[in-house]
């Protein structure tokens, strides 16, 4: 039994007690009602029956007679969706220019029924509505989303096999007395982290071509593999006119795709940047305090020993390496040769 039914039962008991006692005053005193309340209860009971004993809230039943029409309410909600920061007076004035007559109080009443009284609620409604829609993003919007979204910022370079992506970069080692500046031309296979490096007194396109032609490509040819794509920054030793720049011409001759990182985004070539830090911490800073170098050839000899250690005996803790040495990852990542057709092999035999 609900509270309203209990109150109605108590009122009915009051009427029955007054009949039994034949004394309204005494019945009201026992039940805790006033005589005015008694006569009002009896009048409602005589007019509406048992339903008259239920308490009713004052005001009209159902929609208020002064409520705006459904068309006006829809116009208010539509305007509030496209202009969620407009106040109720501004909305009423804007709608009056479109031929919809409504007061600011009417606008506020519509907002109250839909829980949109605050601008924050209307902004959340706008966000919810447009979140459900499928929209086509422009290239600029996609670029901005990739720039500011953590999901895109934390993406990693993924390769399927050895040689699919090879990173190259130039690293300034330091200055050598009597020689000048010393640069390291680095090449690294992104799948296996196998690295090659050669020191030069300048950073010209010919030095970038030299390390590829003399060290990297012969190593790939020895293992019957090839380089598919090279990733570099926008340095002058790597980039230029495709029909004139030596490095670009060399890649075209070897049928290697040249891919460039975004300007001022060294993390796009993060594998080789991390290798440079490893070489700096574990080799250059250590050997620079143990030995006095007088020529690049001496530095190159010690660098070759470090690269041998790095590639064949040093466990790598990088992504997907799982403690393997780069040379082992290089061999395991070589593309599998497709098996020949048995019928063709028999005919050839």
C-alpha cells in the first residue's frame, strides 16, 4: 500500500468515525483533523467518490494550457543545438526574425523540460549529437588529429622483414684537432636494428652514397636480400632535385624508394636516433677519455670494433627484439623464398 492510499484510508476512517459518533468535532479531535478539513474531505468524497480522497497537486492536469506548441518547441531545440551559447532572450529574438513567436519565458520552459537550462548542458547535447554522426575528415583535419592525439603520437614503426625499411642519418661526433669536424654516416635496418657506420670529415651526398655502396648494399647482396625503402630526414646530403642530386640518383639506380621524415620531427626516425645515443654513451664518450685520436682512420677502427660488438654480441632490448642480437634478427627476418611449382621443376629436369 502506497503512502497516498494510506492517507486516503485515514480520511475514509474519519468519515466513518464521524457517522458512528454522530459528532464531527469529537471525530476530528480523535483523528487529528480540523472541522474545515473534514467538510472538504466529505465534499470531495461525495463529488468524486473514493478517488476524491487521494491528494492531488494544485495546477492543471496534463500539459499546461500555456505551453508552446510542438512546432515552436522543435524550433527552439533546433536553434539551441546550432547556437548552444545563446540565452533565452537571444533565442526568442532570433526566432522572431524567422516568424516564430515565443517569449523568453517560453524558451526557458522548453529548456527546463529537456534539462538544457545551462549553456554547459546545451554544449554537451551538441557534442553528443555530432558524435553520433559519421563525417568525412579532410586531409588537414586528419593531420591535426594525428598531431595532437596521443593514440597517433605513440605509433611505432612496423616492418615485416629485413630490408623493408632502412633508416639513414648524419651524426655530428665532434671536432678532432688537426682534422676538424667529424661526422658519422649511419645506416640501420629498422627490422633487425643491424647498423653500419662510417666516419667522414664532412657531410656531403657523396659520403652518404659511399657508405651505402661500400658497406650496406654488399652486405644485403651477400645474404640475398635487398633494400625496399630508405627513410631519411630532409638534410642536404639526402635530399635534392631527383634528376640532379647524387644521393637521389643513386637510390633511383638501385630501385630504392626514398621516404622522408616530417620537418622538425626527429622522433619519426627514432630507431636511428636511439642508436646514436647508444653509440655516444657506450663508445664515443668512453673511448674519447681512454685514447687520444689523431686521425679519422683510428676512430674508424675502434668504431668498427664497437659495431661488431653491437651487431653480433650485444643483446638488444628494443621493441620486438626480445634480447636478440641484431645479426640474429637480421637473419631471421630475411624474406622467405617462394617455393617453386613441382610440376615446373619436373619439366625443367
